[in-house]
């Protein structure tokens, strides 16, 4: 057992337990906090995958910006607990079908993955340093993917205007 | 020895947890958080696959997914605030006016 695989299992267990906590919590505030823990573990996994740029953006953008937005809304709405499930609209049968569908998805993914043989990573040092280089990511982003990058700026503008318009108080 | 399979299995587990959250929870904010879990599971697959084939494209797609997630969170939370103002609840069962 080398250090990489031990770190993988530590981060994987943290990510899975924190995600289960997000789904299991009734207080949205605790869910958001646990999701930040899960994102931290995923950033660790990105480091194991020689992707330091993705790890840093995961921490800065996801844990730093998006989750703070969620926290603001949770605190603004002051909704600490989930409403009880009204008996008339959704029964335990519908919930059971939902869980069943999710488990079915899990089984499907497991079957699809079991058809894949064991595929170990290529640890050629030249390749590893090439894919972990931020300057290479930047070059690719602004040459090959420049159109997608520009479209992203329009998407951000549209969502910014949309968020302001939708959340505006009507007079 | 760390293999691609480790990451794909973890990603599948996280995605399933996210779908369970979307199906099971009766709180709009928790449902949005479950969608974030699913997006992150897919990001992990992209980075692992990019590492496997030896290109940076996986990391670039992850970057775009994060941007879309930020836009989705902003608009989604604006909708949640607007809905909460109308009905004073976060339960999706309260927003069924368009249900046939």
C-alpha cells in the first residue's frame, strides 16, 4: 500500500460520509457546512490526480464563492428546519420509489464499471508534469477552447441579470 | 496502485447519493445542494479520465462545469428567494400550481 492509495481512501471516505450527511441533515445550514467538507476532500482527490489547478479552483470557486452564496440564502430565509411532509401530497410509496430509482442507478453504474478492466494510470513523469501545468491549461483554454470561454462570459452575464430580475421585490 | 476504477467507482457512489438527495428531500435548498454533489461527481470523472488519457481537457471541462454551476446556483437561489416570498415555505409540495 503506497501513500497515494491511503490518501485516496481517506479522502474518499470523507467525501462519501460528508455527502451522506448533506442528504441526511434536516438543517440546511449543517448541509451546507458538510458540503464544504466534501468539496475539500474532492480537492484532495484532484491533487492525487495531478490536477492542482482544479483543486485550487474547487476550493476558491466552489467552497469559497458558491457555498457562501448558499449560506447567505439559508440565513436570509431563516429556514432552519424542513417542513414536515404533508401526508396528502406525497406518500411513503413515492419516497420508496425515489430511493429505489437511485439505488437502481447505483447498480447500473456498478455494472457498467465492472465491464471495464483494471486500468492503471500512466505515470510517465513528462506526461504528469505536462498535465499538471497551469500554463498549459491556460494556453489550451484561450486557443482551442476560446469560443466556449467567450460563451461562458455571456452565460455569466445572463445569469447575473436573471438573478437580479427574479429576486427583485415587486413594487 | 491507484487506478482509474477507484475514481470512477467513487464518482458513481457520489452521483447516486446526489440523486437520493434530489428524490428524498423536501427542501429546495437541500435539493440544490444535492445537484451540486452530482456536478462534483461528474467533475471527478472528467479529471480522472483526463489524467488517464494524458490531456488537460478534463480539467478544462471541469472549469466550465464550475462556471455553469455558479450560474445555476445564482439563478436557482434567486428563484428560491422569490418562491419563499410568495408561499413562506421551501417545500416543493407547495409549488404545484402548474401541476396537471
